[in-house]
């Protein structure tokens, strides 16, 4: 049974890693598209050489997809912020053994709710058309169920990796790693920074 679940964990984590790479490259492309559309709108507004009426919708829809895809990639890498005020006061091992699995289940339930509600919202948008691009609003609204599904898959892969670790899994535990990273960041920011004063510590011309 353990060997079967390890294989399932391996395949789910490989699929998740592949989809996150695709989502990352799509997010990069959407970021470029959003930047070009915004700069194009500013250029057309000041030069008045031609009209770029669809630039606002392109930037807005790209930002919606970028936010959901970027959130999924960040979740997979354990880069969402965490609050550790309560966790630091718990006995050692209580969080990882009891609270972390509970948090994973709550996250999974929330993301599945986003998928269901987002899909219903997108289907209602199929009967609406955007004013400038004249495209069904279903396509911008689909970012909700797609992003929710990617994040739900990340949580499932993380749960499998915690219990049946494989080389295909992510090193970032969604429930715990972010708080450790925040501790490292806090330690670095508390270190005094060296400030160069040319009056009290002049450098030679050759330096």
C-alpha cells in the first residue's frame, strides 16, 4: 500500500511541477502583455496618433489571470506570507503534527470552493460580452476556477509529499516553510548595516 501511495505521490507531484512551470511562463507572458498594453495606452493618450481602446481591457484581464496564476506558483514554492505569533508559543511539534494537516485541509476546502463558485461565475459570464474586445466575459472569469484548481492541486501534492516523500516533490512545505523563511529574513534585517562615511573614513584614489 505504501509503495502504491508513493507512486501516486510521485506522479501527482510531477504533474503539479509541470503545470506550475506552464503557469509561470504564462504569468510572465501576461505580465509583458499587461505592461505593453498600459504603455501603449499612455503613448496613445499623449501623442493621439491612433486610438487604443482595448488597452484597458487587455491590461485588466491580463492582471486577473496574472494574479491567479502567480498565486498558484507562489503557493507551490511556499512564498505566501505567514503569521507566526501564535505558532511560536505552541509546544514543540504540536504545529507540525496537528495544526499543519488541519491548515492543509482548510486550504484545500477553500480552493475547491473557489473552483466551484468560480466555474459557476464564469458560465454566467458566457452570456456577457466585453465592450472593447467584444469577447465573452467567460474567458476572463475562468481565471478563478483555473487558479483555484492549480492551488488545490498544490495542496494535494504537498499533503502527499509530507506523508509519502518522493524526489519529484517540492521542498517547500506549504504549511510551515514560509514561517521559517520569515525568521531568516528577520535575522538578516536585524544585522547592523555598514555605512560608509567619506569624511571619517576616506578611501584612497585607487580603491
